[in-house]
C-alpha cells in the first residue's frame, strides 16, 4: 500500500507565504514534486476553485484545503505547521495546522475513506496537540498514519482507548445527516462534531449519517422511526429525504455542524417539542444551505427559489445546445439553417452533400455543421419545456414535472416563449401541489401522483395557456411586428435600432425577443446591395442579443464577483461563450434571480448597441451565430465597437444597481438562490 503522507510532504514552521493562496500553492507544488500529481498548477487551480466556493478554515487553528483533481495520481496528504498562522476564513482567526487533501478524480472508496478518517481526527484535541508538539516530519507522519489507519496505534495512545460518552435515563432521540460538496472532509468533521456534542448533551441520544463521496450507510429504519427530531447539516441535497418524512427538522450548512454543533442540537431539542416546527415533507425533497428552510421564507424568496430551480435544470440545454448551434455555423456556414435537417437525413459521412465547396472544410464541413446545428437546435427546443417542468417540480415535486413540461411545450406552440414557460410552470406546479394536499380516499392515493395529478394539472395549466394567455401574446407580437416594419422604411433607422435593442433584451429569448428576431430574419430575403435595410436590422438584432450574456459574464467574473452568488459566477463563465454565439438565453439565470436589476440594465446596453450598429451602418447577412459568423458581418469593427459599448454599459449598470439599490432584498434573494440550487 502506498503511504498517503511521507516526510517529504511535511513542512514544519517554514514560511510558505503570507496568505492562503501562497500556502496552497506551496503544498500543491510539494505533492507534484513527489510525483504524486502530474501538474502542480492544475492541482492548485482545482484546490483554489474549491477554496473560493467555500473557505476551508475551521475553529481551533485548522485548515483543510482539498480537491479532487485529474492531475493527482496518488491520494496524498501534504501538511504544513505555520508560524505565524494564515487566515483561511475560520471564525476564530488564523490557521497554524494546514492539511492539503489531494484526491484523484476517480479515487477509490478506500482512498476516500482514508482521507475522511483524517478529517474526523482533526476534531480530536489529542490529535491536533500532537501535531503542534511534534519536532520532526517523521513524527508528524507517524501521528497522521495512526489516525488514518496506515500504522498501528500505541496502546498508550489515549485517543485509541477513549470510549464514547453515554447518556443515562430515557433520552431525547435525534438523528442527523451531514454532507458537503466534495464529501471528503467537512462531511465527516461535522458528523464527529455533532456526535461529540450529542455525547456531552444531557438527556440526548444522537446518531449521525455522514453522506460522503465514497457512499453512505443509511441509518436503520427503526432508528429513524424512533427519532424525535432531525438535523440536516448539509451543503448538497440529502439523499432519500423521504425516509425522514414528518419529523421536526433543523437545516443548516455543513460548516455550522462543525462550528456550532451544540446550538444545532439545542435547536433540534426545541423543535422536537414544538408542534409548529418545520418538518421534513413527504413529497418535496429537502434542500440545504445556510439559507432559511422553504417553509420559513417570505413569498418573494419562495418564488425566487422556485424560478432558480427551473433555471438550474434548464441551463444544460441552453449551454450545450447554444454552443452546438455556433459550431454548426462555423463549419456549415451561416445558411446551414436552410436545409440542415434534409442534409443529415439524406446524407452520411460516406455520402457527403454537395454545395459546400466554398466552406472551410468543404462538403464535409457542410455535413458536420448540419449535424452540430440540428443537435443543438433539438437541445434548445427543450429549453422552455425544461424550464416550466422544473419550476413545477420545485413547487410540487415529481407529480409536477409532467404537467410542467406539457405547459412549457404549449407555451412554445402559442408563441409565448420564456415568459409563457414560467407562467405555465407556475400554474402546473400550483395545481399539482394543491391536488397533492387533498385528503384522497385510501384506494385513490396510489393513483394520485402518477395519474390524477398529472392529468388534471396538465388540463388546467395548458388549457389556461391555450384559452386565455396564448392569443393575447400572439396579438401583441403581430402589432409590434407591424410597427417595426413601418419605422424601418423611414429616416428613423437609428430609432429602429434602439427599439430592436430594447426588445432583444426585454425577455431574453421570450416572445418580445422573438418578435424582433423574426422581424429581422423575415426581411433578409429582401435584402440586397441596393436595399441594405434588412441587413442593418439583422446586425442590430444580433449584436443587441449578445449584450445581456456577455455583460453578465463581465460583471460576475471580472467587475464585481462579490455581488453575485457562487452559482451565478459559475453561470457567468458559461455566459462568455453563449454571448459570443448570440445565445441571449445565457443571461436568463441572472434575469430570473434578479429581474428588477438585470432586465433594465440589459435593455439599456441593448439600446446603446442597437443604435451604434445603425449609426455605423453595420450589416449582417447571417441570421445567427454571433462572432462565429464574422465573415458575414461588415464592417466588423463597427459591430465589435457597438457590442463592446453595450456590454460595458449593461455590466456597469447592473453592478451599480446591485450595490446601491435594494441591498437587503438582494441578500435575501441570494440566500433563496443557494437554498434552491445547492451545487457541488
């Protein structure tokens, strides 16, 4: 068996830098220098990304930066005892004991168990005291190896002979679940902290189920049934939460389980005797974070959480589909939309189509581009349905998914787009939730979630979309289309650019956005050198549609990272590519989370870009593709200047609004977002 820690991975009282980044970099370099990682910089990047998501400082002068990384070849522990300590974000000050936990992406369960055992020992005072008093690297290695089971413990070791504290009398029974994003360290440290606190609490019997990366051992059914209350100290969804249905519950982040176990147990004791305490739902999966439980949220926060759940499930459709469409334009040309479906059904790699001789890769490029485009277009076709389906899921759990998807598909049918999907999902979810609360006869209960609820909720939500909501939206679209055509034929072409920019950024792929886009694409066939107006309109529409995702990417990843949640910052990284490919939907996560700031700021930047493209006389012969169809845009410098100006205006506007307008409401919204979209 390869040793997890060696003397070469230990640093005692040596200066490694004045901040945590320097310390992590030094320790990752040690791991790589010993041949345990192929790329020190990649390991540092992965560990630092984890640190930025959630600081790893713990009470008692301890820090455990950690990561799973493809660069790691051997599961390893690197240790540093620092003098003076370095701030890793712990509430009680700097850390002087730092363990870097480096695990491969495909670490075996045995390896993960070893690393988890280290985390559990960090909660033992005898273990940390031994590390602080060690005089050699070999002594540190021996202490750690004993702790993780790689070396036999001395019989004189008090930690090895300690027995758990027991409670006399009839106890109050509490069960707890702990889980963190990586499932290596915090999960087990919180479990041991709660176990230790429960052992010291008079009249309390506490059993913990740590749900780590290497799997978990579910608590026996009889233990859960006898429990008087439940603690969920987790940063990710609890697995099989329905096991705890009906139990009074206290929810928190995993770090609170480490730092404040006594308070959590006290809250659970109080909840056990409180008939009005929050309880684990029998239908809705438990969500976890430091944010309030859904039952205690204000209505705006509940709506925020519901919308963000839908958006979080929708994002993969947008990201994957949008980039595939962009690749389709890159390889197949900007007119690949005309016959991509015919090409992929009537041709093959051994029977290439004709007509692509002028493309970069010739007829092969035309075929591959058509394949990319159709896959991407199919993926994007699920966007509104997925949004609506998972909005309904956030309200009514699984019984809401089917009626939500149907309502989203009907919204597309009625040209209601993104906004129609939100409304349809909310309607489907509310109806499904209400039906699920009915006291149905015993013989009917089994049919409710699989037949009755999907049937009735689909009829009600989709019926309302068809009978009452779809036609008014269609009428509005027709009226706006007529008005734009009238303006385009006058000298107010710059005004047309402003209006188109505002429309493209109003609902980000919704009906208003689609009106502007349809208006632009429908006129392309009539464009010519003698009549360039359709090309001017197409350029304004495409440039303005690129502004919101690019601006949100700039604001969340460069200008003001602290004003955005971790989830939004991750979405911002994807938004760079989505914006460059003219996928306005890349800004939807930001607009859904904070519409009153994001949408006005987006419209302001879109108006600037639309006006400038008209003023510069920018023309686009391509209906889609963004910067990837640069060869069909002229002059490209005018397009880029207009795009950069609008992006900057929107980015600075949204940052200013977030900082100076409604800060308290934003904090509540961010808490709700993390409750609905816990991420690893």
